[in-house]
C-alpha cells in the first residue's frame, strides 16, 4: 500500500535545466532498481538519498545546513565616470588654488 508523499519544497516551474533532468532520471532509475534490490534502501536517509541522486552524501549534508536558498546576486559595478576637457579644467583650477592658498 503506497502512502501519499507531499514534499515541503514545491517546485513552481515548467522547464528544468539539464542538471535537474539528470537528477530526476537518477531518482527514477534508483526507484526502479530498488524494486529488484531492496538492499539499496538500507542505511540512513542521507545515504539513501545520495545513492538515489548519484551524488556525495556530504553534498546533501551541506545542503541541509544551508537550506534551499540560492546565492545572492552581487550589486552591479558602478560605471566609471569620464570627464572631458570642459569638466577637467575647472576641477584642475580648483585643486591648484587649494595648493596655492596653503
């Protein structure tokens, strides 16, 4: 008898990248193989999940520590300001006056 399973992490997308597709296929193959070989389901949940996803158990442990958050986006670099001669000359004169007044 199959129990209903609801994941706490609902995916709200219609398209999956190639990495997600590979993980989905790994889990599908693992479930099919576990019907023939029930020993695959032995071990801790982390070990079983690692076998199902075909990844290292330490990866799962790290994800459990950090959660489901994604890296934050870095702020954009401020653009360089270029001055033409019309702007440079008054600034140069102000700086020269400051040095002369000392």
